[in-house]
C-alpha cells in the first residue's frame, strides 16, 4: 500500500500514540497553516508534516514484514539513485529532518537529486501499530536482531521493487549501523543489494561504551530483566506528548530551566557546550525524542557490554540450548559482510569508542574508507544528526561519497 501526498492532496491521516492511547488525528493538507510561522512550531510536526511544510513532495509507504509487523517509511521521490536512511535507538525518521532544510541530511540529499527513503523500525511512533492484535508481551518481544533481519530486508525489498533498481545506498546512524551489521552477517543475499554503506558512529562491540550507569546495568542485568518481566515493562521510552512539550520548553534558548537541558545532554552524552547541538532547533529536536523502542533492545545492548561480544540475544543457558543449540549465543560474524563501507567515527564519542571500533575494523573485510573526527573537534554522539557543525563534518563528506558513486 502506498499513500501519496501530492501538493494538492489535503488530507493526511496519522496515528499518534499518546500515553498508550492511540488517537486518530486528521490533518488538513500541505502544512499551509504553518507557513510564515516561526520554527518552534515544528515542535509537534511529524515527518510528513515537516516535509510538507518545507515543500518537499512526500510519500508514505506502509510495509508489512514477514512476521506481520507494520512499518512506515517516508520517501522524498527524486529521479536519482535510492538512498535509505536508518535512525538510531529510540529515534525515528524525524532525526533526518528536525534541523530543517539547511542542515538535515534528508533534505540535502533530495536537493542533490537522490531518491530519499526514511526507514522506521518496529515499535517507534510511526511503526507501532499491531495489525495482528498479538499481546503486548508478544508484540514487544524483539531486539535489534529482528529490526536487522526482518524490518530492514522488508524495507529494502520494497524500495528496490518500487524504484526498479538493483541496489540502493545505505546510511545508518548508531543503532542504524548495528542492525546493518546484523542483517549483512546473517542474510548473505542482502549484501548484493547495497552498493555502499555509510555508517555514522558504528556500534557493534561496546565493551568501552561510556553511558552513565552502564556498569550498574551490566552487573544487575539478570535482575533487571526479571524485574521488567514481572512488572510487564515491554515498551520503553514511548513518544509522549506531555513529556515532549516539557522537553521542548526546558530546551528553549531563553528558558529559565535550560540548565536541566544542559545537564541532560552533558550527563547522558558528554555534550560540553549545548551550542554544539543546533541551538535554535533544540526544542524541535527534543520534542521528537524519545519515540519508543522495546526493553529487549536495551537488554540486548547491555548484554553486549557485559559479555564484551557482539552476539545474538542471550536467553540464559536453558533457552539458549533450545534457540541456538549452544550454551551461549553465537556471535554475529561481521567478517561475512561484503558491502563496501565508509565508517565515520569521532574520537570522543562515548557510544562508539575508538578501541571498540578497532575491534570492529579488524574483522570487517570491505571497509573502503574511515573518516576519523579528531578529539580536538569535540564531536559527540548526537552531533552526527543534531549537531550545529553537521554540514561540514558529516553532510558534505556524505554527499560527496554519494555523488562519486552516482558518477561512477
Ligand atoms: C482543507 O484545506 C482546504 C484548502 O487547502 C480547504 O478548502 C478545506 O475546506 C480544508 N478542510 C478542512 C476539513 O479544514
Ligand atoms: C513561535 O511559536 C511558538 C509556538 O507556536 C509561540 O509560542 C511563540 O510565541 C512564537 N514566537 C514568535 C516570536 O512568534
Ligand atoms: C512490487 O510492486 C508492485 C507495484 O509496483 C506490487 O504490485 C507488487 O506486489 C510488489 N511486489 C513485492 C514483492 O513487493
Ligand atoms: C538479584 O536480587 C537479589 C535480591 O532481590 C539478590 O539477592 C541477588 O544477589 C541479585 N542478583 C544479582 C546478580 O545481582
Ligand atoms: C566467520 O566466517 C568466516 C568466513 O566464513 C569463518 O572463517 C570464521 O570462522 C567465522 N567466524 C565465526 C566466529 O564464526
């Protein structure tokens, strides 16, 4: 199914999940109501509304995975080669849009003539319908592996079918790189459908990750997993209207509570100067995250840190024997990946540590190029998509790589 939003179409239907209640909201049109208004009004616009507000033609594609999950991808149709953009953990396609047309990669790629496809993983606010009406426990029973081996392939198949192209280019950020490594190491056939992958802040081995409390989480992982199961915590960090509003308010330039915003980004991500994030867009950024994921995704990452391996989900000895026919879960064999890759790595990134990247690089066989962002640049994790310097540090090099591929 494919719903077209041309310039003249005036009805956009959208599902928003607010505090667990699914509301059906209908919007009139191409965002004309927003024209002339200031940028803060982007705070509550979804991906489609943002694109329409800035006059980009937009398509919404509904894609059903093999296991029956319903995903939404957004497209800015252009004549050039297809490029698929894959967001990070707890995030959505919004991450490629919220800085606006002068700074966000999706618009810049469309301006350069590329056919832009914005992926949304199962469980985020755009892909959280449950058409088979399975239980919440069943619905949220996925880790990043399912995103890698079910959501990505379904979306890639769909894009190649619609565009009638043999291959696409993949751009992933953070978890968007993890799921790429999972797919390409487990499903050999998908390697031949990607001409190049640009992996921003690649995350696979995370022994050295510097997330606050990560060691506490690692040490108490078993109890935390049990606790979540007993309390029926399956979804984490869902998109929440009230929270988003609060988040946007404290992060406004002149907010009296701005210290909270500074602390949040300093403590969680190591951002020393809030101006390293594109300041006047901060309310728009913060109002769009978090946007939902499963507890199992987080547990899977914490397991990787605790066991110091890039491995499949660990169910404990008994269930591992049944699922994997071994006591411990198998590792993802990233040396099987044959897609030419560019890794973009920042030396001070807490979530993508230099030593962990070295482990990854030592196993990958087809790295074309590594773009290394020096310590002196002080470029933190979120800046790959939300940074004030994103054009010179990320977007321009990325577009150069794509243009070289196109002109080959
Ligand atoms: C939607 O907008 C169109 C103009 O673009 C207008 O004619 C129509 O009445 C509007 N519909 C609603 C339900 O507001
Ligand atoms: C900008 O928009 C926001 C939300 O619509 C509004 O609260 C604010 O007063 C506006 N600021 C200006 C300068 O128009
Ligand atoms: C491919 O796209 C066509 C429409 O262009 C559709 O009818 C067909 O079902 C699609 N096939 C797959 C496998 O998605
Ligand atoms: C889990 O919690 C129990 C008490 O509730 C404690 O006795 C046990 O040591 C904890 N296990 C771990 C691995 O921390
Ligand atoms: C990964 O695959 C390569 C190539 O098939 C193989 O030689 C190697 O043993 C595999 N490693 C693991 C950990 O399975």
